[in-house]
């Protein structure tokens, strides 16, 4: 079964912000945001134990566990086991240090073995309050968290998580599995394996208006050839394309701010929103089956739906290409 056949639509809801990413939000605000997504027809939800050390899953589950299970698609991730004990001292999260400092204080074990994968799934089901998962992503076996050790983590996942998830898929326990990462190389390595093959992947931040050339060079042609689908995570590049100040989970550098300003000038010229341009660009590639922007306010859900449906003139895409703001190899809506 392909990813496209599993996903209920092209717009999903990414729940990293529900884990208090960058800032603390109240349980009430989190609940209202998930309810707004449901009320406005969103039926694909993505989460992870890592998001706030289980907080995102708990908050998402509080709402979804009350909904008919057959009416939505749910994905979470493996690679982090959340313990009952409290973390002592600062967490070591590689380049992402401090991202979830407002989340739960629980200790996180970073492990991709077979045993840890099964424990991770059990913990997720409990926090979410559901009896099954649809898609499971192998989370963050990449350079941004592990530096030069990332290949060791990949090998741990290849002999552990990959095999467990492939078996669960073959047994019909889950519908699909793949990688959920912020870098292209682990997915490229997985697609080149003779062993367990993924059904898709969630690529965060690497297929956006601001950052897409690397993915176009090798990964996306491989995925297209193998009929492996992509869920685009982080389509707003950590918020900078939606009015925020972050890029790659950090304060945006000057050169990124300058490029965003050029994009804003072009969207203003054509009377469209930059969020619409960002979402529709990410979905224009044939491999892209869905996009999962995050939100912490109910109003953001309506904005995302409007952005997806906004009519963008072909002239905008033509001007975007002419200005050199996108790769010549990037597919654009309307074949501009």
C-alpha cells in the first residue's frame, strides 16, 4: 500500500508545537487547537515521543481518543523511549538543544534497537489512548542530532527498528513505516538497501521554499523511481515563512531574513500570502503526498486551510523562477 493510499488528504497537522516547542502553551490552548483541526476536517495527525518528552502525544491523545478511530490517520515515531523518572541536568539534543525545554521533565532514552522500538510503540499507544497506529517513522537518525556518530545510529535502526516495523507492517499491525528526519542522507541510504524497504518518509525542513536544492539532487529522484511517498514537515522552515523568527529551530540568520524579504516582496506584488506560496510549493513535487504544518492556536488551522486553497496566479511562479528564488529543477504548480 502506498503512502498516498493511506493518507486522507494533502494537509495534515504536525504536533511538535503541542510539546511546548520554543514556548509553553496551556493545555486548554493545545486542546482547542486539536479540536479546531478536527472540526475543520483535518484527518491526518503526526506526533512523536520526542516532542516535549511525551507531552505532544498526551495532548493529542486527549482529543483523538474521543474520536472514531477509523476516521483519522495517526503517525508517531520511534527512537526515543520516555521514562517515568525525571531528567537530571540539561538534555543533550545536538543542534536542537533547548527546543523542548518547556516540555515534560521525563528522562528520554535515545535508542533504535528492536527492543526499544517495541517499548516506544507501547508508550506511544498509552499516551495517545488509542489501540493502534497507522504509520510509524524512525526518528532523527541523522547528523543534526548525532554528528559523526549518525551512521552508527542508522545501523542500530537498520538492524532494529527497520526490521520490527517491517514485520509489524507485514502482519497488518501498522499500515506503513519510514524515516522521519531533517536530513536527506539517511533516507537515501535506506532507499539503497536490499533489506526492509520503507513505504515513505517524513522530511522536515528540506523541501521548502528556502531549502530544497539538496533534496532535488538525489533523494527525490530515488523516491520517485521507487514509488516512495513524502510527507513534508516544517513547510514554513521553523516559522520564518509564517511570520515567525526561527529558521532551522534557531533564530534566523541575516541571509535567510533577506531571502524571506525578497519572497514577501514577490507575494505582495501578486497579492497572495507567503504561507500559500510555501505550502503549495512543497506539495508541487510528484513525491509529496501531504504537508504537516504545526500550530498552537486554533486560528492557525484556518490559515493553513486557506493557504492550501488560495488561488495563486501562474505569473507568481514564473516570477519566482525568473528571480532565481527556486531551483530550476523544482516542479512548480501550473508548470510555471
